[in-house]
C-alpha cells in the first residue's frame, strides 16, 4: 500500500489538469504522508479545482481495553478497488465524492526488517499523473481523501502486490463523471513497461514524525 507520495509543482498541476486553486487551497510540502495535508483535483460546479485535504479517511476502532470506547482515529489512506461496491460504496457511487490525486511519484517500503528502504515509482511519459481517489468531509479532520488501489503489475510484485490506480488523461473525466459500474475497467494493473522503478538505498524510517499506516487498505 502507498504511504508516501509527491505531487509535483503546483503551477504545472494547475496547467495540466486545467484547474484553478480552490479557496481552501494552501501551498504545502510537495511530499505528503498519511494524516498530513495533500492535494486533490475535484469538481466544484463543473470546474476542476485544486484543493488541500488530509490524506486518509479517519477510522476509529473500538478500544481493546474498553469495547464501549473508541481509539484515536487512524488514517485509512488507501481504498481497495474490489471494495468500492461494499465498504467504499457510499462515496464511490457518487461522482461528487471522486477526485484525482496529482502525483509525480509514490513510494513503497522494500527490504528486510531493520534494512527497509524506499522504492519510488513514477510514470515514464507523465511527469505528473492522476491517481484515482475518493474524498469526503469528516468530523475529525475536515476534508479528507484516500487513494484507490488495484493489483500491481508483474514488474512491481517484489515491491508490493498492490498499486495506485493510475488514470491516463483520456480517462480523467470518466473517473469524475461515470456511473460506478463503468469504473471497473480501471481495476487492472498499470502496464509495467510504462513505469520507472527507483529502488533506492534511502532508509524508509529516516523522516521524523512521518505518519506511517501499515494496516491493510479497506
């Protein structure tokens, strides 16, 4: 599952997606982690807008010590495509709650415990690409979003068995407008020959305060 991503230059994102800054957009860090601010493209009165939201839907699980109480919410930053018709249906079925996540590259943790490093994945012919997403308003963190995941291509299997749903430009409007049943055409691995995989020696846990959610995506 993806826990780290970079969006690319803001002006380039605006130009690429034909979007305008939302009134709620604030320039933040290029790289984002779960439970931290990130950026999405969503529709507002038919216009694509760039907006800042928290990465991860807040989910509070019951306390093991006291089942009548709930723990502090944790960010569910990835949504499994095969659960868009069940757990995620209330958002996925409504085009209003779909978004595009501008992404220059995303990272996965690879390696043995104690020697885990970053592997960065990007698209060769798209310096900034669109990752399919869902968004909503939450009581806990305000506007939030999550990235939709599907099966990874063979070339990524040693990195992770799942990968972001990458949408080519001709499919952006389909994701933002089409009925849910038409979206299942995107539930397939992105072609490995179009991806660039950078298996680095950079330690995964080098960043202080980086919020890492290691749970299985819902």
